[in-house]
């Protein structure tokens, strides 16, 4: 009788299905991307809005792993007026959109803020960012931060450093990206998984 070999990834998938091992992060499973939902060369923008440090990252579907086109943080000094920060967010995102032409944007969902002033400031940055994306006619979806961490790291309360290290590993980057940029790239990676066979986090269109 012929012996049938399996790859390490297939073995991890079998363990995850049977519950015989600790849960494997969805990002380490090998999803199949249906052509009807995500194009083979789809370009995805991940966005983590913040007034002083908006993270962004653009990846493109490729084999054997997604290609990172750009990532970074739109940083604004603390002495800048809010209006000046909002302008920089809009102008920077417009330049990123023009250069890389993403087909879809995944933005981090709203979180609960005890401080009303903090929530208001975050809303300003989010609104400016979404306006720049919508202006370009790009579809926008949002995902809750906890669901993104669950999909990428396998733990919904994972620390930012853990997310950055996993993003580095999945995208084969030379070093971990900065925290805000890592969160943005994690959003884009989670969207790829959502369009595959493993649905750990369903995005909401906005």
C-alpha cells in the first residue's frame, strides 16, 4: 500500500480541525482565495486612523505570500492644531491612493473610549481618513481590533508587539513594522483571510 505524505501546514490544519492542539492562528492556515471575491492581484489598503499617528499599509495578493507595497505612519507633532493634522492625513492618503491604486480599504473599527474628548478626536481623524478613501471611490470595510488580533495572532487580546512580529513573519519583512503600521497591515491580511475559506472575522461595509 502506498504511503501518503502530508506537509507541515496540512498537519497543522488537521490538528486545528480535530482540536488536538492549541488553536493555530488563521493567518498560518493556507486559505484558498475564490476568484469571485478577491482578484488574484487584488491590492488592499489597511488603515488604523489616529490624529497623531495614522497607520497605513498596502499589500497585493501574490504567491507564495502577499507583497508589501508600502507601509508607514502619518505622524503629527503634539503642537500641531487638529485641523493641520487632518489636512496631513488627507493629503498623505491621497498620495498613497494615487501611487498604489488599492481596490479595497479595511479600517479598524471603533473602540469604546471612556474619555469623551478622546473619542471626539479619534472620530475627527477617522472621518478625515474615510473621506479621502471614499473620495477615490474605493470600497471600505471595518473590522474590530479584537477580531483582527484573533485572526493574525490567535489571541484577541494580543499585545501590539506580538501583532507586529506576526505581520513581519507573514509578509517576510526584514524587521517588524512600527506599531500603527503593523496594525494597518494586519487589517489588510485579515481581509485576505476573510475572502478565503477560513472565516474568523466578518467585515462590515461602511
